[in-house]
C-alpha cells in the first residue's frame, strides 16, 4: 500500500511539475480574457481599440502572476493602426481566484516602425513640442520599442518602462546641416531617460560612444557624454559658420581636424530654468588652420600675418555655472606655415573677463624701432605673456621676452582701445654681435623716469614721426625725467650724459629742457616752452652736429658738418618753423647729383659725388597745417652754386617743388653789374647768356619726376636773396 501511495505521489509530483513547466513556458491558449482586456483598455482610453487573437496564458511563478500573451494583435489609436508585434498582460493570480481579475502590467512590443509611421502616431499625442520636434526635425530612420505599463488598483497607469532601439535616423539642424545615420538604444521610465551607444554623423563630424541620461526628481538633471572625430575643411565649414559668426577669425578658409571627448551636465528646475551646468571638452587637435580675411599687421613684425596653424595640440575646455571656466591648449604652431614652434595657452575666464597666460616660442623677424632691436627668423625667442582682458581694457600684468642675452620686461601695462592708460615698468637689455646696445629702465610712478647706461636711438626719429593717430601714449600726462649715460645716434654719433626734464600732456611734450654732449666741445640743446595763455608752444633746437637730427629725412641725405638752429611755433595742429644750417657740405647725395646732371652742370655733379659741394648757409621757412607741409622758401648759397626753392608735401605723400639753380660764377657776374644795392633795378643788359636753370620736382615718394628748363633772366626775388646773403657775409 505504501508503495502504491509513494508511486502515486511521485506521479502526481511529476504531473504537477510538468504542468508548471508547460504553464510557465508553453502556456495554454484561451479567448476567455480577450474581451476583458479590450474592455478595460477602452474604458480608460476611448481612442484605443484593441482586438486580440489566440491569447496564450502562462504563469509567472516568480511574481505569482498569470500573464496573457498574444501576437500580432490589432491595435488602433485614433483611427490609426499601430504596428504591434506582441502584447502581454499580467493578471494578479489572487484576483482571479476571487473572480475580480486585476491587471498588474501590460507589455507591448512593436514591430519595426519607420519614421513616417511614427510621425502619424506622434501627431495625435501630446506634448505639442514633441510633435513639432519629430515632424519638423526628424527624417528617415526606424524604431523598435518595448513598452511596459504598470497599473494600480483603479487600473490607472502608475508607472511605465519604455526601451528600444533607433536605427538610421536623420535629423535636421538647419537648412544646410543635419544629423545622419543616427543609431542608439534607449530606456525610459517615469523618472529617468537613458540613451546609450549613440552614433551619428554630421558634415565633417562623427559622433560615437554617446550616452545621455535624464533624471527627473525635484529637479531635472541631464548628463550627456560623447566622443567626436572632427574633419572640417573648406568644403563643409560653410555649414557651421552661422553658429560661429561671433568668432571673428573663423571663416570659410578654416580647417579643423580633432578627436575630442565631450561631457555635459545640466540641472533644470521645474520651470526648465537652468540652475546648474558643466560642459567639458578634452582631446587632441591634430590640425587647426585660421586664415584671416584681412592680414594682421603689427609694426614690430616685418611681414603681415596671413594665417595661424596649430597641430599636435592637447586641448581642453571647461565652462560651468560655478565660474571655474578655462581653455587650455599645449602643442606646436606656425605663422604662415613656417617654423613650427611650441606654445602653451591657458585662459581662465568669466564672460568678458579673461585671465590669459601664454608661453610660446617666436621665430619670425622682429623689428622694434624704438630701441633699434632686430631679430632674424633663424633665431628663436621665448615669450611669456600674462593678461587680464575686460571688454575694451587690456591689462598686461607681465610680458617677458628673451632671446639669447636679449631681454625685455614689461609690467602692469594697461591699454584701452590701443591707447596706453598706465604702465609700471619697462626694463630693456639688448646686444648686437655681443656688443651692448640698450641697458635702461623706464619707471612710471608719480613721474616718468628713464635711466640707464645705454640707449640706442638710431631709429628714434622714425618712432617720433608717427602720425598722431598712432600715438599710443596720447592718454599719458606726467612729468618726465631722463638720465642716460650714452645714447647711440644715427651716423655712429654718440651723445653722452644726456639729461632731460619736461612735461608730457596727452602723449606730447609741452615742456623740455635738455642737454647732451657730442664730445670735442660739441653740444645738443633742446628746449620747449608752453604758453598756455596764447595756447602756443615754442620749440628751439641747437646742435653742433646736424646729421643725427636729420638722418630720417631723405631731403637732407648727404649733408655733413655744419651747425643747426631750429625754431618752431606750434599752435594746435599747425606750426610755423625756421631751420638754419651754416657751413656745411653735401656729399654724394643722389637727388642733388641727378638734378645737377639734368641741368648739364657736369663739373658740379662730379664735385658733389666727390669731395662735396660746400654751402655757407641754408635757410628754410616752412609751415605745417594738419599734415600739409608748405615749403614757403628754401635758399642755399655757396661758393659753387645757389638754390632758391618752394613747394609742398600733402598728407598722402605727394611732393611738389619748383625752384632755381644758378652756378656761383653766373650769379657773381650778375651781382657785379647791379649799380645800386637797395632798391634793385635789373637792367636789360644783365640777361646776356644763360644764368642757370629752373626745375620742377613732383610725385609720390620713390616716383618723383624732375624737369629742367634753362633760364636767361633771374627773378628779382632770387637776386634780392643773393644780395641779402652777400651783404651779411661781408
């Protein structure tokens, strides 16, 4: 009996086990619950019609639920068929026993839905912003989704889980730019949205390994990380220019090749206002070319800069609401594709406030006229620059320049729209072939102090003769004190123990008292007085050596020896001046030689090329009105030749001169025939033979044309000037 009982139990156990296996795996088909499920769904949403066929029910022993499964049901939402592959409904088993069936969960698995189908479905749903996004910005692609709906006791949806896959989707960004071949997996419930394995393409940009997470609690938090491979060039850069229009140096000629990792973390409040954010970007810039619309010009750099090229650079960006913003880049660069050099760039910024540290090598030619310093392209300088930039104000906290033994240090230089506002210190030490050329300091305190062992002023005139609009010191008004032991001047002349005290107002000297020593009992004196009552300035210069002061003026090329006296009355933008040079020579001056040769004064031309033409006196009267220089009169008299000339030079550089050139022997013959010195009456018989030539010179610098006409009769003005000089010489 026991054996029969035991055997029966075993059989029952196996039958029960088999039933459970079949019930939980294969299940059993029934249509008993079809109407119940359909009615319950329609009860909650009248826009839904669900028709079920061949429902198979199974038992979930883990959750002690009965679930019903049907394939390819007919699901219609607002008269639109939804492509459903499978539907599962989980029923509470206890509720079935009580004859009060309750749905715990419904799982809906879709067939592959193309974008056109999705647009038709989504247009009938809310919110409208999602409708607009999908219908206007999404093109092509396919979607597969599994949707789980969880119900409470009242058969209201208490939670949901949506997961699936998007393949080959295209999205429109603007008319010229779109996302292509976008693929990703997604998961979403009532609190989180997770998008993984994002891959996409734009023109020149490959997006990969992307992950997006949106968490909804009291606030909404979005996290997005992805990698990009960027290959933007002349063919596709035009698509990105609308987004980069505020970056002036990016244009259609820009090339960009980089591999970057990106991370974005944004927190929104319930009104979708951003409360916190962090964006980071880190990677490698393989190539980056900036080609400027207009070449960058700098008075210190010999050639204009047409492009900047960066490569093999480590790059990172951080921009956040906590204001810890920075841009860092380390690598190599070149100017106009020449001489690759190292650079290290750091920028900590907040809106329009940037703190920049730039450490870089510089190999281009450099020319600083103010100190007569030149660097060839075969020498590399190291430059460190620390800057604080705020809108129109630039504060150069420190600039260090080092090249071999040459060094320049600038501290606390403030510039506003290219004008210097203030400056603490400049320290300069330069060499030329190991010979010391500059060693001086410039301090800005209550007054400007310039002091040191040596200053190379060979190009100082070129610097001082800049147009007023280029005067970077026009915001400076201070007393000035200069004490320099040695000053190098043009023509290898030196000034020793140069001292100057004066006043600068708006970048211009208004008062000067100075003295310097050329040696051999030769001196330089400069004085300027300011008559505020009459709004005039009076400048006087005396020099026992004229050449260092006139070397930048081509008109005086070839002048040697002599004594210079200059006086000028300055009133606003106008001036009236007089220059006198006595007992000097003109040696091998190309302009003079050419003029004499054209005049057929061969002997004098040879003399000018050789030992030189001597002159007793040169007197120039001139005026300057807003850049228009009028030569009212130039008269030079000498034992070999005399000149009377007038003309002008306008602000464009156009020069126009006319004058008379007479050999001394002819002039002396004329003067000897004048019976009365006083009221001059020139008898007709004086006009015997050729007395000289008249000439005209006109053109732009380097293109001046000279014409010559012989003359038989000199003007009374010329003879008057000659007689005046003759009387004074006696």
